């Protein structure tokens, strides 16, 4: 489904009418004056006039298309994922929240601890879940264990897990966590499945080889990744 990030800018398409209006204003009917001495030139003038009008029409169309294209570009069109409109359709969703608890998340900036910000973001996602939504929360370090959590609708338990989570001393490895999230979502019965990845985006945590092979897996089992 086609949508726009800045739909208000679609009003700019109205600007495409400006060249047409100018064309209509300038299109005045020529005043006819009979002059016998140049009657023999009329036929030639007709042919020149047709070519001129055709060229003018092409330029007019190009100007209109340019303004329409500019308005569409500024509106930033994109295609919505079929499963991405779960909120609007009010259908149940299955969600896996991945929290990066690697060593780099212990750092702080003027806004506070990276990990504390990650926990706050995860809690906001849990609080926003609807009645029939289910979720599971995992950390990067927890994916090293064989037993993965099941999807559940108990917000209190999910929030408690987030509260108890602490950053560790492990390196960042995103791929195993995404594998675990996909495995959890394969058991979900809902059509809308989402993965929320909360991380500091440490560059060495991303395995390009995994994304080449794991892309199809994500596309098959996940509606949207945030």
C-alpha cells in the first residue's frame, strides 16, 4: 500500500496548475487584418503555427510533470508492509523485544545510561500493547541459552524481566538474537509479527554474512522490524 511520510506536501501538486493557467492567460486570439499582399504566405504560416503549438504543448506537459514529480518527492512516498498496519486494523500482534545488554551499553552520555534508556524504551513498548497482543523479551546474552521465552500477555511479568535485566561484559552479537526472535515468532498464530531491536548500533555487532542468508527468514516470519 502506497503511503507518504509528508502527505501535507502533496498540496504542492496544485502548483502544477500554474503553467496551465499562465498558458490560458497568454493564449489570446489574434486580431485578423486582411492584407492582400501577404495572402500567399498564409499557408506557410499555418504549417509553422502547428509546429510551434505542438512544441509549446510538449513544454507545457514537461513543466506540469516536473512540478508534480517535485511535490511527490517532497512528500516522500513509501510502500507500507502488508503486516505493518496492525495498529490501524486493530488486530492482535506477536512481538519480540530484543534488548542489547552487551558491554558497550554500560556507557553513558548527557542523557544518562545507554542501558537505562533501552529499558525505558522496552517498557514503553510493553505499555503500548493492546489486550490481545503477546510479547517476549530477550537480551543478547540470554540467547546463548537453549531455552527461549514464550510469547505471553502478562505485562507485569514482562516488565519485571526488564527491571531485573542488567548489562554484562559480553561483546555485541545481533545475529543470534534475531535468530532467537524469529524462532519465537514461528510459534505465533497472529498474522502480524514484529521484532523490536533496542541497541546502541555498535558496528562490530552486525554480521553481514548473516543478513545475506537470514534476510529470507526474516521476510517469511516477520511483518516488521523496528
